[in-house]
């Protein structure tokens, strides 16, 4: 009896020690998991973690799996050692501890968690899987060959598209077939598809006004001739693949200050306060074994803009270094840069338009988008010796916003007409431009008050071209 009591006592002590070890391991694993997830989320939203949503998602899933595996192995370690020593391997799996975890229950809980996540965000899995497949299948790499950009000798709608018979436009396949029959050059084929999309599709502003998004699949956009960036990109991809080209749909963000917030009524922004208006979609297409970037949405200009050309191919196979100023893909491989850039770097770049590079200009200073200055902001731009245009700039002080999600200047009524901009610009002033020698322009913008100012840089020639915009914070002492 005493021996039996002693054995029972030792067994209880052993169980208590085992429970304590289990508790310590579980707490440690939990703290490790929380620390890893917190650090990852913090770095991701700060822009210091140069990974995509896809990589982050699968990394978190992998961490959870590894932690769960550690807990499982620890719980079964003692049983594993004991049964492997004195039990036949086939009888080992009949242990009651292993019977507690049945595959059907594990599968059921897993499917339940997946269903809950899918219900919360149905696009998480589809977008993540699509992005992952695109990266694995298409293997994006920076282009080696230069494209015909900026298309100076083809700065108009392709005649094949302009003169396309109406009976051809019955389906995406028939349009693609017509293009391949009448154009053999691989770059001009892609340009023809680009021109078809921007000439046949009109941006659906009602989506911004009322916040309701119709179907944006390629077939719907082809038939209705209306769409938003998603629809433009889907139609371009469908036409490109129909001619046999490798085309990828890219989702990502644009610069915060380029989001079309002024077109969205304030009531819609408040109702959809959790929506990220910088979301955007564009394409990558492989031409002669080189990946090139295309944004048909941004090339679909309003022909009624006085002083601006109605046709644009600025975002057709432009260099990745130029595209990366305004477009930030979720899948960082599609930056097509030799070295990936994080979101902070993206937002801090001087906001230069493609036209700036088309005119072969170089920004000497400032080096960042927003700069602190005292009274005067100085912008220096270098040009080629034969540059004949005049570079000018205008500055305007940004007013503080009372209740804007985007912290944009201005305060308006909830039912304000869309024609009234959310940017209430006051005291628009022309900056002083001075030509230092034959290749450098120095622009001086004087600020009378402390605050934030926005400076727009333009070139004046046969037409007015926006070259870029910069921000300055004036600190008057």
C-alpha cells in the first residue's frame, strides 16, 4: 500500500510538472507569435517591410503552422518515447492521445476558419492566389530592351483601330483576330490593343459618384464601353491574351495625392470611410521576352481639356523607373526594378510625370516630394542644350481640412456638387523662373506665411504639359 501511494504521488507530481511545462511552452509560443505578427504588421504599415501582401499572408500562415507543430510535438513527445520503446510501431498509433485528434475534426476546424476569413474578405484568397500564380508562372524580371516609348512617331490612334469596321467589333476574339491580321510588329500590336481600349471605353464616373461598382469583367466592359481601372485592365488583358501575348493583371496603389478624391462626393467618402481610394489596377505585358508596364486607364484622357492633347501613350510600355513614381504594385516583383522599393520610398519620391522624362529633364533638387524650407523653395531642373520650352511653376497654399479622411484642404457641404473641388486653393502665385546658362532652370517660390504649399511645374511650348508637383512646408522665423 505505501508503495502504491508513493507511485500515485510521484505520478501526480509528474503530471503537475508536465502541465507546467506545457503551460510555459504554450505561453512562450503565444508570445512569440504575437511578437512576430505585431512586428510584421507594424513594419508593413510603416512601409519598412518590403514584402507584398501575398508574402505577408503566407508568412503569417507559416508562423502559425510552425507554432502549432511545436506545441503538438511537445504534447506527444513523452508518449512517443514511451511507446516507441516497448510497443510495436503499428500499435503506437492506437494510443488514446492520438485518437483524440481525428482528421475529420482537424479538417472541419480548418474549413471553418477559412470560411470565416473568406466571409470577411472574399478577395483575400483569390487575389493572393492569383498574385502568387502570376509570379510563379510568369516570373517577372526587369526589361533588358528599351521599348518604343515615348512613341513620338506614333503619337496618334493606330489607323487599324481608327478605321476598324463596325462588324468586326462583335467580340473580343474578333477584334484580336483583326489586329493580328493587320499588324505584325509585336510592339505595334500591343499599341493597337492599348488604342482600342482607350478609344472604345469611357471611364465610369458614376462609380465614383454613387459608390456602386458594376461588373468589371472584360466581356461586360467590351459590351458596355464603360468601366473603371479594373475593367480597363481586364479588357486589355483579354485582348492581349487573345492575340497570344502574355499579359498580367496587376493590382496595387497609386500615390496618395493622385487619388481622384475631388471627383468623389463627400457623402460617399464618409459612407465608405474604410475604403482605400488609392487602389488601382494596370497591366504588364511580355514583348520580345521583355516585361513592359501599361496603364490604359491613365492614358484615357478627356479630349475636352483645353491645351492638352486628346491622345496619350504616356503609360504605354514606359520604363519601370518612371512607372514606379506613381504606381506601387501589391506584388513587388511587378515593380520590374533591379531593386525593390518599399512604400515609404514610393511616397517620398518627387512626383514627376512621364512628360518630365519624355522631355529628357533631370531634377537636381529637391530630392524628396515634401521638403521643409524657410520662406523660399528652390527647384533646380537640368535640360539638354537644345531644349526650347519654357519651364514655369505655380504655388498655392493648402488649407486645413476640418473633417476629411484624406486630410485634404477644404471643407464643404455633404451634398456639394462634384464640380466644386475639395482642394480649396488660395493665393495662387507664379514662381520666378531663371535660366542659369543653357541647361539649367532655377525656380524660386516665395512663401509669405507658414504652412504647407503645393508647387506645380509645367512646360510651355505648342501645348501645356504638367511636369510634376512638389510639396513644401514653410517655416518662417
